[in-house]
C-alpha cells in the first residue's frame, strides 16, 4: 500500500513531478546551507542589489510552472521563506528566467517579523506576503553572468 503522502505525486505528470522533487531537494539543501553559510556568502547568493522586477507583457510559462512546484513542495515540506525563495531563484535561473528576491520586515506587537519573497515576471512565487505586507529592507536581482556580459559587450 502506498503512503498517503505519495498518492498525490502519482497524479502529476513526469515533468511536474520532476519540478516538485527539484524544489524539495533545493528546500532541504538551503535549509542546511542557511545554518552553516556565512552572511557574506549568503549576500553573494542573493544577487545584485537593485529594484523590483517589472512585469513583462507576457508571463513566461516557466515562471508559473516553478511557482506551482514551489507551492506543491511546500505543502509537505516545512521550510523557511528564505530557503523557499532561494530554491525558487535557483529553479528560475536554471531555466534562464530572471527574478527579484526581496527581504522585508513588519512589526507584530512588540517584535519584528521578517520575510523573504521572490518575484518573477511580476508574479509573487512564494506565499506569506510581499511588499504590501512588509516594509522592503533590500531587493536583489539576478546579476548577469560573466558569459552574458561578454555576449552583451561583443
């Protein structure tokens, strides 16, 4: 008998299942990495500081697919918003899609609550709120890779 946890996975197409598995692996990898990686290295992972992304005229289908995979994977696998945003960033980057990762804070009673969220093509990819719910502290966009800069210059 199959475990109830895996029944839903059998209803996914092979490509959807692969994206969900990719998200789960990245969630867990980033959960571990966030505990052992220095702040300086984490900042390098976030990308270049810059403004929010601007929505394209047509939303690339890969963005919707990554969003769906992140949300499906997060239902069964506890993760932090930062681990989820970083996982989504990697998934989008692997598909050649730009994204913007933002860090924000809001006051909840006597304490501050922090949140990380990922946007691509104007779409919020991970749940938990965004710029309407949190004051934006920092925003990071994908920095062009060295090979991309050489192509632009040439």
